[in-house]
C-alpha cells in the first residue's frame, strides 16, 4: 500500500482515538511464542500428579451391606444402644428406627469399646503411609484401660523375629495430658523424659508414664509381611464421631424394608469388617435382649399366676360353700342374656386390670435404677417404639453412671451431668407411659358404667339368689384374669423358644476389589496440570495488561490516522549503515520504498526539501532511520546532507567515522564556517554535518535565527536536507524545527514505544499544528508472526534478497507453508 496524502481529509477538531486496552491477537501470539513454558509446566504437572497419586493421595474406599427388616416383631429395648424400634407399625417406621440406631452415638460407642476401634493401624514406607485394617496387622494392641494413655501419639512396632517387636516412640511429642478410657476424660500427670526404645514379647506389658499396653497375636496370621506397624490411639469420642461421619444408611427404592448400609474409610478391608461386625453385634444383642425381656415377662406372669391361682381357689371354695350349705346350685328363671353381657364386660375388665398391673410393673422398673427386670410392654397389650428408645437410652445412661461412679465423687461435675441426663430420659419414658394410663382409665370407666347399667336388671332377684350371683361373678372375673395370664404365658414361652434376630443380612459386605471413591485422581491430575499451566498463562496475561507498548501496526494506523511510510525490519547488522553496507537486503529495500513514499508528504516541485525525522524518546531508531533515508537519497543521485541536530546526544559521527570536534553547535555559536562542518562520505551524493560538542544551551541554538539561516543556506546547495532531530517526547525543539521542514517523519519502534507517548503528536497532527507527517514502524521482527499485508518493500521480504539468504523462517511459518503445499498439490 502506498500511503496517501490525507492532510486535506483530516477534520479540524477530530476526536483523538484510543488504543485498545487489551490486544487479544498479540496475547494469543505471545502464548504460541512461549509454547515451551506450557510444555514444561505440563510435564511438571504430570510428574507432580503422578507423585501425588502414587505416594501422597490417601484413597478413600467404601463398602456396602444390605439387610431386610422383619415386620410384626415384638417390641424390645436394646441395652447399650440409644434408639430402639418397634415392628408392626405403619409405613417404614421400623426401618427409620433401625437407621437411627445404626447412626446413634451409643450404638457406635458400644462397638468402639467392644471391638477396640479406638486403635488406628497403619504402616509407612519410604514416602507414603498406608492405613491398615486391624486384621492386616500381625499383632493387636491391647491397652490397660485402668492406666492413663496418650492419644494421637504414634507407636511404631518393628518386628525383630521370634514374636518380638521393638517399640519405638516419637522423638518429641510426649505429653503429660493423658486420656482415661474409663472416665473418657483427660488428666494431668507429672513431667517425664521420653521413654527409650524397648523390645517386648507377645503378651508382655509395656509400661511408661504415658502408655500401658501389651501385644496380642493376630489369630488370622495375615499374609502381608510388614516392615513396621504404626498404632495410634484416639479418644472414644473421636472414634465414635469418625464412624458416624462415615456411615451412611439408605433404603431400597422399590422395597422399603431393604436397608443398604455403607461405610467409608482409608482401608477397604476395614470398612468391610466394620459393617459385618456392626450388624453381627446388632443381631447378637437384639437376640440377647429379646430373650432377657421375654424371660422377665415369663417370670412376671408365673408370679402373678400363683397369686391369681390362690384367689381362684378361694373364689371356688366360696361358690361350693353356697351350693352345699345354702343349697343353691342354680337360679331359676335367669335372664341369660343380661348375665352373659355382664360376664363379657367383667371379663374385659379383668383383662384391662391385668394390662394396668403390667403397665405398673413396667413403670416401676423404669423408676428404679435397675432395668434388668423390665418386662415386655406386650404384657400390657402395648407396642411403643419411642418408649423402647427412651428405655434403651436410660439403661445406657445407668451403665455409664456406674462406670463414672468408680472414678468420680458423687457431687463432681461428670456425675451431676449424668444424673441430669438420667432424670431427663426417665421423664421421657414416664411421659410415654402416662398417655396409656389415660386410655386405660377411660376404658375402665366405660366398662364400669356398662356393668353398673347391666346390674340394674339383677335387682329383681331375691337376696339369696343375688348373693349367689355375686360370688359366681367374682369367680368368673378371677378365672378370666387367670386365663388371660395363661394365654400371655403361652405366647411368651413360644417366643422364647423361637427367638431369632429380626434382621436378615441379604448381601454381607465384601472386598471385591472395589476402586477408591475418592480422591478423584483424574480430576486432581487435571487440577494440578491445569494450575501449573495457568501460571505462565497468568504471567503472560499480566505482562500483556501491564505492557503499554505499540506492537500492532493496524491498531497504530487506526488510532493515529497518520499515513504509514514503511515498516523496517529488525537490524542484525553491527552498525547503522545498512543501506550502504547491505544494499541488497530486505531492510535496504524497505528504505527505498520509504524514499518513494516520502514524495507524497511534500509538494512535488523542484525545490530543495527539508525532511525532519523524530520520535517519542531515545532508542526508537530515529538516528538509524535518518542515516539510511539519507543514504538511499544520496545513492539515488540526489545531493543530500544529513544534519545531526540532536545536540544533546550526538551519534552520527561514529557511524561515518567522522571527527565530532567541530559540528553544528560550533557553527551556530559562530566558531566555525559552514564549510568546516560539512563532511564527505563514501556516497558521492551524501554529506554529513555532525552535531559537534554538546552545548550548554541546545534549545536556544536550534530555535535561533542562525539555525534558520543555516537551513536556508543548505537549501541552496542540496536537494534533500535530512534532519536527525531530538525526540519530541523529551524536548520541544523538534516542534520548532518542523515549522521549517517540508516533510516530517515520526519513528515508532515495535514493542518499545509506549502508547501514551503518541498522545502529544496525535493532538498536534489532528489540530493541524503539524503537517506533512508520516509514520515509520521500526524494528519489526518477522518472528513475531504478524502478516499485515503491506506488500513488497515494507520489510517483509526476508529470504528473498541475496543478503538474506541465511535467514530461516520461524517453525510456525514453515509448518504452515508445508500444510499449504500439501493441500494444494494437484
């Protein structure tokens, strides 16, 4: 593209353009340019994720157990368990009660204490520690619960052969704040030194101030040979909480009586064994508790049968006496319908009184501190899961109080708290029973009312006959009570004989080689790799946001609205004389293109032309451009002079090997003549006037009349006067010199010139304070991969010219060209 003279098309007060805050194109190219960092971070991320997954990631496993819940089973409380349930209720209440039981604190505390689940087993290799199931260890740790123990204190056992193990304790970390497994609290002891390592045999007590235990042989003799076993004790509370947090209970969607229990943990065998042991202990305890309650109920019924039998015998004797002594064997003209109704009502009353007496027995047992004699609520004709739950909790609290009583004083805080919980639970139990008393009282009152109403019909009988009827009725009531107890006794005997667990395991928990459920190794790998690859991306993004340099020719032209004279590539030559010493290079050809485009900036007449070259700051290539523009003009046969008017920072003399002893500064001060400062070069048509020594007042010299006259004098001699002027971003000298120039060239250096530096020159250009202004984009590197399409002669011809034959295109361009050739073959 040949830039046009757009001076006439620029509005007088056109609004200034603004550069884009973020150059997405350059950002993407920068990413491609730094591809090796992403490859490095990907490799590092893959390596770290491999190390993490192999040596550091603790796998979490899960196993499941399914069981069915038998319905219509009698109600029993479960000792040492906090929530019980009752079968035969509506919906899936039995399953809900069982779920609460399995997740209850007391049930899991019972398991922790019975199975010593407060001991955590692991083994450690060179890098990674692996959690073990208790049965994976060759020995078990059996603690002395009467001795204070330090928790969260790893005990390392190293096999020494012959059933001997070296006990190794940590170098540091021993504490005087020890835990009591009986009182489940902490106590302080006196300070002590770290116990030395010691070799112990199986079943030999190991005793230190903070530990007391012995090692017991694992009867299963595990096949895994371990170099060490690490055992760490934890509090009962922590062990229970860990279990509750990792146990899940759900129900089958199609059959609600099928329950699925799951357990998560660091060891698959550990989760399997826990589920199987938990359900096994649950079934075992439920059978024991059922038998105990049924036996209590059977004893209660037998005791009451003996009492009722005596009453029945006494009533029978009275009835016989009336028959023998009074001669009353029967009553003539009896109202059998009324008598039958009364008999049925009195039978119901007898059964109801039996229930009330059974309920009183249950209530009396609850009120006492010993629930071992509690009978079944079935004896009172009641099934109540909530009552069973509160009684279960109450018995657990009684057991807890007995344990605490061996350690604490009666008025201590733990004892007061356990007594408070007992009273609270006892109140709940009594509250559950109280509602049945109201129901029974209402039923009893209704029966008495009906009996009284029916008795009115007996008033017509003679006194002797009424006496007989009263005795007969009393006998019948006692007989009904006796028969009711016999029925209950038979039911209880059958239940004792056929008692079995109401829980049936469908699928026990098994180790089927299930994979871990967490952590998600693939996801963790992606996160690690993604995070590391994000680092160079963020750095590039941050640099892009903070970098305010010009790096896009299209955007530069769109914002500034200035004509582009040419694009100069990166100069790899060791000096600034590119056109002179490398005339066949692509950069030299670019300067020839600029020479042609300069014609469009000034009037096309035969007069001498002054071309001023400036930039924003130093280092943008202003001097380099000045030298080579002057060179191409001189080589074209035009009589040209290059003026070094950057008096503050002289440069040109070094490139042309000229002595800078005398220069423009000397001439402007009147020290020398014009002929003394003009120097010949290797180019016949090119002369150079260097800046000379740095003067104390460069601005005054450049803006003085002497300098104006100097330029006017040179116009008479030369066709082109090229002025290497000071940068406009630092001093205002160039703006004054532009008043006497025919064309002005502003040099912008790729990835060097800051965007904000162009604001001043843009304002002056758009306000028409500066005319005949064109841009040169300098130091553009083709390796950046930009393809703006400005055509031949603009610095894009690398490799085409003779002196560029050693140039090698970037791999991305080579790859792109090969693809094009591949798909364009015929």
